[in-house]
């Protein structure tokens, strides 16, 4: 059954809400009510600290809180390095590359001037003082402590609308340049400061929408995260156009017409996606990364936490080329390369699970054709940058694909999704590290060529991954682990070189899934809906719909996947494979 046959039956939930048990009236919205709540908490003499994540509109914070009446108002940003000085400090780690930098090792305090901080502290000793901005908690711990936050996706949208990076003199930075500075520097410092505040803050202030600030008491927010980390949950997805994008998601998910296409959906990436929490009738949007920072062991499992720390290592996203174009021909860096050149501890191994295709021409490009010589490929790719022509199928295998095929792509494997495929991409999370080798001679949506990284790419291609090796190791290399009256479980990947394992569960009834001391990430790849529940009632059941991703924390325990209304369903489950010597459940 092709995409067109199912589009009338879509039930994809674009705004999943996680309802939590909470104290009555612990959350509110609008500056008037926010001020009323804060006035009740603020002493006659004392300091209110509002730590702002980079991207929060500071004028909104000041304008919203100034009517409370203050003897001193201090913007902590003025205590940081001057913009030109900060730009100079970051030159080495941000590099001259348009896309890639080196992951910062600095802390937020490292970009502040000690003398300025001390001067601001002296001003806090008498009266009622408001300190707001990035680094506000460096000035004073606060008698009333507020974390003003916003989602990562909203930050990126603000970059596109013209917002500059924090404390920069680069007024004309490109969208990619802004994203690079956020990814490699600003968000790392800010997450460190936020991590400490999440445990102590009196209030959490959601500033994702300037026109609709919302606030929840810190204790209630922390309690909500504790509830979420013990049950399956969905993140709030977002959708974005791309030069190669298609229209499958637009039709199946009832997306609004954007005058273009939708190329990507991020739905299962805590570093990028948000959680929408419901405190009674009040919704709070919050970066899902806050859950990772607050409860990494419960979320990931102790074994995975020991290996990855406070990072979420699995990513699910959707790539839509139905009635679109090929993705760029690309390769991801090897482990040693990404660590040496970019400062990351693990790399982007991935796979393509084929959700759907259109027509007989659907394909992926994967691995080198037998007999291809490195020099020949390098020369052809270099020439293509000048003459706009590259005979891809002369060098790269073109592999036909159909619905439910699973193609494995360990780092170092040249690859691309072809047109007319709907891909569930299952990968590790350093998603920014894609070395494009050939982009089919086209321009991006902004009318400019997308960056090509031949030097990086050629240094990482694994030349032995040719036609026989690819067909033996990377295409539908699955095995059946269980087949019985209740259904079937197949191990579909990933390759032994990769640290993610994937399993396909097929059932018209119910199958109980054991845990392996790892977080599980799931997507319903066949069927209208499935029910996830605890055999012991440890968490409330969650229903997921076709193509939706959900996360099942390790702390949720054993769970059952159940079909509904008698239909046969298929669910892909991803987790972190145990390394040699690690113990886990079988």
C-alpha cells in the first residue's frame, strides 16, 4: 500500500501533551499573573535572579518584571566579555569553516569578566534587586531564583528571523554560522548553567513565545520531570523544508501548506525537540534536554549513562523525498576523526528504515561500486565542483528499496537516500557532522550552494565497503529472534561497527519487551495505533499512532506492545547495545 492509499487515514498527533499530576494552580500565564505570583514570594529586601537561556528576549523579561518595583536592575550580559573580545576568544574553536567547529570546553563563567561580576555583586547588597540575563546566577544565587528558558527549535527560528547570537559583533552572520556558534559554544555553556539551576530554581519561566510567557513553580516542574522519566513519552515534533524535500509528511500528517515541501521531521531528539507538559490546563513547553540533564540515569539506564554521560545517544527523524529529490551524496566521520577534529566522543552511525516508497524507482545510494579507486573518485568529485557533473552510479551502488527494508550505514560509508522514499532515520545524535561530497549541482532554498566538504569526506570513506560487502552486511541483514503465537521479533541492525541495536516487533496481539539497561526509542512503522503499557501498572498506558516516535526510559521498566482493534502492527525499537564485558538482561 503506497502513501496515497493511507493519507485519508492519518491520525498523527502533532502536539503531544504529557499530562502530569501537580499541585493546584502551580502554573500560570501572562505577565500580570506572573508578577502577582512573584510578588507573593519576593521579600521586601532581597535579590531576584532570572537566568536567561541565550535567545530569550531580554526586553520582554525586563518589561514584564520592572513593574514589581526595584531599587536596582542589573542586566548580567553587561558583565560578560565585550562582543568583539568574545568573538576573538571563540575564533579557534569555531574555526573558519561554514558548518563545523570544535566543541567548546569552556564554562559560562569563562566568558565573563571577574571585575564586572564583582562590581555587580556589590550593587546587590541593599534594597530590592532584579538581576536578569545570561549568567545572572553568576552574579548572585538569588533569594528568588527563576530559570527563563525556550526551546531549541524556537532559537533556530529566531536566528532565521534575524536574531543574532549572544554577545557577538557579527551582525551579518549566516544562518549556518549562527547555528554553528550555538551548537559548539553557546548552548554548551548555557546547559551547564541551567543544569545547576534546575535543581534549585523557585520558578521555571517558559519564554518560547514572547506574547505568551508561562510559569510553573520549580518544585512542580521538577516533580513533572520525575513523572515523565518513569513512563513512555512523546516529544513535540517539528517539520522543516529542504531543497530535496517531498510531500509525504504534508499529506499524511495534515501539515499546513508552507508554499514548499517538508524535508525533515525531528521527532525523538531530546537535544532538539521539546516536551509539552500540562499542569492542569496550563501548558509549558520545555527543552527535552532538561530531562536528560536532570535524570540521566533513570532515562538512559546506568550502563548507557556510564558510557555517554548526560547525552541522549539515539536519534529518530524522518526524511521525505516522495515527489522530491535525492539527498546529497555524503559520508559521516569515523570515531577517531570526529574526536580529533571536532572534540566529540562518539560519531554519527545511522540507518535508513524505509517507511514507504512511491513507484518502482525508489532507491538508496550505498557504498562504492566494486573496483572503484580512491584517486578516480576524488578526481571526479573535484571536477564536479567545477563542471557540475558527477556520474554517481559509476562510483556508488544504487540499491532498490521497498517498504520495510532496513539499510545500515556505519560511519565511513558513502550514502544518500534517493527520491521517492520515506525514511525513518535511526542514528546517533551528532547529526551536524554530514560531509557532503556531491549535491547534484543544485542550489539550496536560499539560492546559494550548500557547503561541500571533500577533504573531510574523502578522509573518512572506507574504501573496502564495496558492492559485495554492502550487500552482505548492510541491506536487510536481520535475523528472527522469536516467532510464536503472539508475534515475531527480528533483530534488524545495526551493523556490528555501530553501538545502536534495532528490533522489529510484529504482532496482532501483545508482546512483552525485556529491558537491557538501556533507554528504548520506538516508532510505529505499520498500523494505525499501538498501546504501550506496564504489566505491573507502573505507568499509565500510552497510545502511539502510525509514524510517531516515543521514548521509553529505562526507569519505566518492562513494557508490553499491544495491537489495537485487531490489526497487525510493526514497531521498530532501538536501544544501546551492550559492549563486551557489560552485563544486562537477555
